[in-house]
């Protein structure tokens, strides 16, 4: 071994073998073994070897007289290091342990392949390092078995890596589709914006999509920067379109509401100017016109509308409450007038029947007094006007019938006039019978029957 260079387990180059006796190669220390193990991605804990394991590995090596350590590698043998000055069995031991450490790494990597947390990159890195380490290791042991075991692990590792990469690709594609679906929903919302858009609800929809985006980003596989940035750009663009359109709508709405507020302020001003008027008819019509303008003016916003309406309503209430108070007062007076006329009507009806001209003359005098009082009393409730006035007219007609009968005695046409009046009374009585039969309101029916009784009295006088 004149000029042959050998390598120690430290990968340190030594002098030619002929000088080995004077400068022996260093012994591989436990610290070196630990350091090498820490660099391996599959190293876990320092393995424990039995003496039998070491002896079995040493069987594949030999030590030359000068301390050079050889290992049988297939049909050849190669130098793996030098340990001059040491006993032959002691010189083989560190190299045998190095072999056993490599076997342990392979076992650890095999176990790691079964873990659910292993990643494709870790497999690639581990296989690359292990392949380098088992190529021509500075170790003593069954090299063929070591490489065979690595070969099997390599096949298993590559299959696992392919499986993980396939699963990862499927997961990535799924995440990409899901993220794209979120973007497409946002773009569809942005494309649907228009005059009838409910901006509050659409804003809530965009918020839900953004929350969905964030949740998806946190809970699914991470997308690459290119895909993630492209999708975010589309999503952000859709959301920006919504924000811009909503801002323009809001500005237009605010301008419109400002106009509406000004119009309603003007209506309120006019309402406050006439609220104290007692010209009930004219002012009522004016308030109706103001109300029509209010309805057509539009909306100034809920809070503004409520406040403005309260002011307008307050002005209107002043007028309508005063008008109602006046009506209530008038109605109370009309009810009192009705009671007075009811009493006068009873007095007038008590004048009937009138049997002759003398009685008619006296009844006429009394009825004239009653009519004078009647006219002084004033208005009665509108619903009672016809009934009360008809009652007094009936008394007048009954007295007048007697007066006319007396006059007809000296009138050539008296009999003919008497006959016409009698016929009219008979027709009116027949019509009253029909009305009484059809009437269901007890009060109205009683009024009709009273009218019928009066006209029957007149008919009796005329006959």
C-alpha cells in the first residue's frame, strides 16, 4: 500500500499507508457518531446494539497488520479506515457499530414512512441522504443486505411519496375549486348590482363570503402564491366594485334625502302658519293639500322622517283638535236644540186632529207660535233634520187640509181639489205600508209608523 490513500470514518484523508505506523488514523468517537446521527432527517434516538449484533457485523470485516480495516463488499473488499496500534477485534468495533447505525436509520425511516405527518419533501430528502450513506459507507457489515434493505425502502418511500403527492394534488385541486367558487360568487354579486339592489343585504353577503374566504384559508391546504394572489385579486376587485357602487348610491341617496328634507321642512312651515286658523273648511282643505304633498315628497331616512313627521303632526293636531272641540261644542248645542224641537213637535202633534174650521183656525194660531219658537232654536244634528222637520210639516199639512176643505165649500173646484188631496194621501199611505214592511231598523220603522198614523188622521178629515 505504497501510495494508496485511505479514508477514516470522519471522511478525513490520511498520509500514505506506509506512514500509518508513525501517524495512526484517529478512532471514531461517540460524539462523532451522535453528530452524524443528528444530521439525518430520520435519526431519532441513539440505537442500542447487543454484542451479538456487533459480532455479526464484524464477521464481514478484517484488519490488516498495519491497522487498515477492510470490509467485504460483494466479491471485492475495500478499505474503510485505519486503526493502527489497536487489537484487531477492537479496531473492527467502531466500524461495525457504524454499520448497525446505518441499519437503524433504515429501520427508523421505514417506521417514519408509516406516520401520517410525513411529507413528500421529507421522503425525498431522507432517500437522498440514505442513498449517499449506503453507497460506500465507512462501515463493516453485510453491505449487500444493507443496500437491499435500502432498495426496498426506496421503492416503498417513492410509492408513499407518489401517494402523498397525488393526495396533495387532489386536496390542492379541491381547495382551488372551493376558493374559486367563493370568488365566482363574489363576482356574480358584483355583476348583479343595479337600481333595485338591497345594499344592506348585499353587504352582508360580501361579509359572509369574506369570512368564508378566511376560514377556507385557515382550514385547507395552502395554495401557491400565484394561484392565491390571482384569486385574491379577483375577489378584491369584486368587493371593490361593490364598495364603489354602494358609495355612489349612498351619495345619491343622501342628496335625494336632503331635497326631501327641505321639501318637508317647507310643508311643516306652512302647516305651522295655519295651525291656529278657525276657518275650518278652508284650512281643512289646505291641510289635505299639505298631506298630499308630504306623501309625494319621498323619504328622508327613517330617523329624519320620524322627527319631521312628529313636527308636522303636532301642527296638524293643533288645528284638528281645535276643530273637533268646536264640533263637539256645536254638536252638544245641536243635541239640546233637538230636545227642544222634540218637545215643540209633541205640542204641535197634540193639536191634531182638527175637526172643523174653527178648530183649524185655533190650531193654526198655536202652530204659528210653535213655528216661531222652532225657528229661534237653531240647528239640530244633520241625521235628525229630515225626521224632525217632516214631523212639523205633517202637522202643518193636516191643519191646512181642514182649512182648504172649508174653503172648498165656497169654491167650485173644491170637490175636485179634495179628491186630488185624498188620492195623494192614499198613495202616500200605500207607499208607507211598503216601506214599513221592508224596514228592519226598529227606530226607522217606528218613525214611518208615526208618519203613517198622522196621514191617516188627515185622510179621515178629508173624507
